[in-house]
C-alpha cells in the first residue's frame, strides 16, 4: 500500500510504502542564512516524519543539497544539534548550482523507517 | 530476489527488489528543448515501469536533475500533464553542472512500488 | 529493525533496514586522479557492503557525483572493471559544483540488498 501525505500536482509532502517514508524538505525563508534555513528544513522534516509515523531517530538515508559549500560547517552545526546520538543516517552532501527558489541554500531528501 | 532489466556494463535499465523498482531515465535527443526532453524522459519512464510491473500511479520518490533552472517551469508543465492526480511522489529538483551528455537538459531517478 | 554501522555525529557508514543497506562512500585521497579516487571509493564500498552482509553483486541503485564530467570515462573504466557482469544497478551520474572536501572528484551513494 502507498500512503501519500498532501499529494499535490508536483509532489507529495511524503510518501510511505513498505515500511519506508520518502520526504523532501526545503526552507521556509529565502533570505535567512544557512543556520536558520537548516533549522527550518529540519523542523519541517520533524513535522513530516511525525505525520508519517516516523521520526529523526529512524532516519535511513539523507541527501543534502547545498548551493554553497562554504555553508557546510554552519549546516553541520545545526544538523549535529538536531540529530540524536546514535541515530545518524547514511548521508551524501553535495553542492549543486541552484535549487528551485534562488534564495534557498539547502534542500534535504530523506528516507526513514516507519513504525510497523 | 533482485530482478535486473537489461543489465549492461554500467547500469541496468531498472532493478526491482522487495517490492520497489529503481530506474533512471535520460532524454533520447540532445538538441530538443526542455519540454521535449522531459516528454522523452517520462515516456521512457512509463515504458520501464511497465516492464517492471509498476506504473506512474505507483511512484514513491523522484529526483530531477536539471542543467538550467530556467527550465523549471517547462519541465513542470510536462510533469504535471503526465502525472495522474493524487499520485505525486516525494520529489527533489536540483540544478547540476552537467549530465553525462552535453545536450541533456534533464535526468530523472525514480523509485516506484511494484504490484505484489 | 534499523542497523547502523559506525554511527557518528553526522552520518553512519551504512544503515540497514528491511533488507536494504544504504551507504555513501568518498575517496581516501584528495590529490589522486579520478581512476585512483574511483578505486578508493569502490574499495570502501566493498568493505562497507561486506560488513552489512551485502556485496557488489547485490547493488540496486547508485548515484555517482562527479566534480568534472571530463572524469566520466576514467570513472567508467574503473566502474566497469569493478562491477560483476550481470550485476549492474540502476545508476544516475551527475556533475555537481563541489563535494565536501575540495580535492574529492567523486562521491557514490548506493543502496544494495542484504542477505536475508
């Protein structure tokens, strides 16, 4: 069974299937610095995972897209502050040329396990 | 069990495991505009998903790589026209520096549920 | 159940759940050419997959991030030499602007099936 959270014309906020939830989060603000935008993205991910019967303790894989690798340490400071000890997912982090909104500095795609 | 569709030296056209199919599609043409290239990619994805006993109604996650974010709206017009209402996957969309062929403007990696 | 290999503050070396392992590998060296860096990444992936009760024969999906598409053929030479015939995963390959360390020319995110 496939469970879609808020399916829109372009994407759903999350999709759950076979015990795994897939979610992508972007910042709320387009002018904030990397620490604020990372906090926004992680707060959105918390909310989405909760609605999908999952949580940051159950992350499996995360792909972090930054628009400037100079933001790497600022992103990591927020990431490490947010992530519970012992719950780190597999993680890729790359600098892309652009995200869909010019002011976005970070986008995170994540998969997590859902409670059975 | 792992089922590979057309395994080559570099990649398979699709790989199915545990009820999920993984597929990556690129354009046929290297000179077409974004709308045509998006249509080509989505037609290829339809064909691959059908061979894997899946379909666009069962998409879980899609990662869209564009080479120019100016193509975003053109891509979305085709994407929305193609995607059935209520079936949107989780979706990430980023602008990368280049794809494997210089003329490609889009590449899509997708996962979808297969019929049991 | 979620099984994390070497969970750190930022990432785990691999995460296994529901018969699938998620892993991301980067080069050891920051000055080597693409062939050497690709060999390093693939050797690291072999080691990680072995610890996760999987192997390169069980790859499902791979995302290859290059920092220069001029490295494409060199990467492919090592990739084809490494990959067993008939075991190719679904594969996306894109050129990003930068990876987390300036000298890295390649990063690979992979998912593979684990032995039941």
